[in-house]
């Protein structure tokens, strides 16, 4: 059983994580509408499938409470927001000649299709073997497949705005704290979700922030030269 203080702290952290995560997606949608970022609706639909599976499998781990499941739920809501925004913009550009511009939306990567296969496989394995923690870990860990192309594009062109990625990173830290405070069964699997995603997102922060981008890229180049030699 949890004390009232522990539950209050966990709920507070969960609420902060939920709010920050949704806010970051709204801000990301704002940048999409202003054509700073040009993603493809098909990619976001595939990521939405993965988000739903990750939320359902995470929520099924042990005795999960709203405080820890809030961020995965916010992720699903956010993915719906971005998918809707990209679908609207691409349909508007296609059917309305007056708004048709030479906008080059990023096409889905092969990695997006591979990620969807992993996500669906994780979902079916959860339903068959009823091991939600392991299924969630598989779905979450394979997300790096879709992050590598984003890292590469940001590394080369830096189209992304840092603020959403900073908010997402802070949100995952808050979720991590909520999981620790809440404790309970399946703690390792619960911690894996926010810990892993924090690492993926913090790379984007380093690649997009003016203060860190130059030094981070320099470190990457040093590492690449070291590998070659």
C-alpha cells in the first residue's frame, strides 16, 4: 500500500509529465503548421499504432496507477494530434490548388515499417503470453529504429525546434520519478519506458540546441574519425 504522501507526489509528477507531454505535441503541431517541420502523415500513423500498443502494455504491468500511465496516454493523444495535423495539411495541399506549394514532406522510412512490425509483434505476444512488461520493453526498445533517421536528418539539416524535445525530455524524467515513488510490481519494466525514451530524446536536444549542437557534432566527428582509424 502507498502512503498518501507517496500517492500525492506520484500523482503530481504524473500530472506534470502528462501536461508537458501534451504541450510539447501541441507546440510541435504549431511548428508543422508553420512549415518548419515537414513530417508525413503515414509515418505518424505507424507511430500511433506503436503508441497505442505501448500504452496498453505499460498500463497492464503490475498495479499501474494513473500517475505512471499518464505519460503513455498523453503520448497516444499527442500522436493523434500530430497525425491529424499532418493529414489535414497534406490533404489540403493535394485537393486545393491555391494552397498547393512545392512542400517536400519526408516520406516514410523503411525503419517506420520495421518498427510497426515490431510493435504489432509485441502486441500479439502480450495477448498470447500475457507478459505485458516484456512486450512493452520490446515495443519501446525498438523505437530507436525510427529515431535514427530523425537523428540523421537533424544532424545534417537541423529542421527541428528544440523546445518540444526539451519538454518531452523533462516529462520522461517526471514519469521516471513517479515510477520510483509509486514502486510496486514490475518496477524494472516501468522504469525502462521513461529511462529509455529520455535517452532517445536528449540526443535530439543536444542536436537542436544552439549551445550544444556544435560541441555534440564535434564529438560525433571525433568518434567517426576514431572508428575509421
